[in-house]
């Protein structure tokens, strides 16, 4: 453990000593790691520490080790630190996140110290039952309601890691197609929605932590949080935890559930008539948000399992409308 960070951690937690007891995971492209740290003599037994090294990575899992990729990663960690320092405390138990404890930086390294969610939310899943999907959709609905119509200052102006402006390399690698021709139009429609919120930006199933009774979740990883239409999170999330066939079979049910939860969460944010407008607009945006993510995949990894009959069907629907 870095000696400067260790001193900082001991001072901020009033612990007598600390040690790393588990490396939870390495960060994408070798930019650092997430660890569980045991504290001796502090108010809590463990904390989770995200250690980021901003030295440019030499390799990338998919070969995208470009300047654009590096600069995007650097900004994403700045955004995540801003998120935890300035916004995270506004998330209630209905959109639970890890409590922010401290942050520290020195030279090319930075650390974010967070509550260890495993004490309350120890379960991680890859594929969800429909009832579990709805628990996560309720989280998203409450998150979107919390930040509805707010400006993402210090965050990504446009949230998500795949939006067009931040993915020029992948866009350039796309084969000529109607989707490539209309990619800018799709992007502009999403960016110019009347009703905007903060999107999580990487709302995949792996970033949701379930409680032991499986009745509630907390979410982690806020590198790509920023402004946008809530449907970007929804389309991305459903594709991360369900097969294309399951998405097709349950789309109407799950969208209805999300909007019912969103309506409840928005009661003190906007008027009933405004919510009707929001729902009408966002329902139109759902296939467009899916098409936008498919555009990213077609440049990044065209053979990805999320490029399936369901997502291609939504894409055809969108292309036919423009």
C-alpha cells in the first residue's frame, strides 16, 4: 500500500492500522484496482478503496489503447470523484449507493474510499429473473427522478461510455451502413430530449449489488454518470441481464413497471401533466437508445452477443422512421 495513502487513510478513519485483505477486481485496461481494506480500531471493520493509476495503459482488452481511450478513462475517474464528493449523498435508500468516505490524490495516483457494501449487499448476479430485473428498474427509476432536469456540473455533459462524441475510433471502424449514416441523427435526438436527467452511464447487471433477501439493490461504478435520457440506462441494462428473447417477451411488462415506479418517484418533482409528457417522450426514446448502443457495438465488437435479433429489430424500427 502506498505509504502516503496509508497515512491518509489511518488519519481519516482514525484506525490504528490497515491492510489489504482482498483485491476485488482490477480496473479496465490496467488503470488500477479495487480492494477491500481491513481497518484496526476504526468505527468500521472494512472499507473499499478504488486506486486509480493515470499512467497510460499499454494494453486494452479489445485493442483500443488509443489516446482517445486514455483521455476518456482519465476524465471518467475525475467524474467519478466529483460524483462521490458532490452528488452521491443525495441518493436515498431507494437508489442506494456506497457511502463516500474520502478521496486522496498524489502525482498520477488517486484513491476513492467507500463504504463496504458487502455487509448489506453481498450478492452479485449475471443473469436475472424478471422479479430481480424489476428491483433494479425501481433503483433506476428513483435515481432518474432524483436528478430530473438537473445540470450535470462536474460530470459528463452527456452520460454513458458509448455516446458518439466520445467514441470516434469505434465510429471510424464501422462498416458503411444506414446505421452509420444516421448515427449523428440518433445521437442528436437523444441529446435534445425535453426531459433530461442524470444517467448512471454503465448500468449493467454487474454494477448492481443485491441484499441477502434479494429484495433490494445498491449500485456502484459512477465513472460515466452524466446528463441524458433515462432510456439510455434502461436499454443498456436490460440487454446486460436478459437474453434477446427475454427482452422481446418482457419488454412491455418491464417498461410499464419502470414508468409506474418513475411516476411515483417523480410526484414531488414535476406535475402529473409533465409526467405524461415525459413518459410519452421517453417511450419513443427507448428503441432509439437501443439503436444508439448497437451503433457503438457495431464499431467496437460487431460479433457481441448483444447484437441479436431483439436489438436488430429495434434498430430496423428506428431506421425506418428516419
